[in-house]
């Protein structure tokens, strides 16, 4: 059992920041908070974007950006799994990053450079 298992199945809601509903960035914020990384609110993200560094080998807490019908982001919870949610899926789920759905959409992995 991982420290994130209680998040699986939580309902998707646009602008959801928990504890019962999350959007894709809200779930990233929650996972990162649990491992000591404090991401900024999405509204201030544009001003803080320079603090994300593109990485080739993601680790727990790195964000994975994907190209879907809308911009989408998930968060790495191990070296080969991520947690994400979207209106398409309806709830928070965990998926391996080598899954075809993920592989077809990855645009990059990013690390928040001001980790605590």
C-alpha cells in the first residue's frame, strides 16, 4: 500500500483541490504536498514556469505533461507510474507511463526546482 492509495477513485472536478474532488493539477499538488514539494496554485504557474526544469528520467514528484484535447498533467509516484485525473476518466487513477495511452501523449517530464 502506498501513501497515495487513498486518492485513487476520488472524483474529478474542474478546479478541484481536494480532499474529495481533484482536477489534474489539483491531484499533482496533493501528491507533491505529501512528499514535501509545494507547487504553486495554477493561476501563478505562468509566472513560476521558469522554475520547472525539463528532465529525461523522471522521479517521484516530477510532473508529466501530456497533449490531449486539453492540456493535461500527471505526477510521477514511482519510476514507472503516475497518478492523474481528468474529465475523460472521471476519477483519480494510477497508470504505468509505458501504457500506450500515456506514451502517445507525453510531451515531457518536468521537475519543480524549488523542492523543499
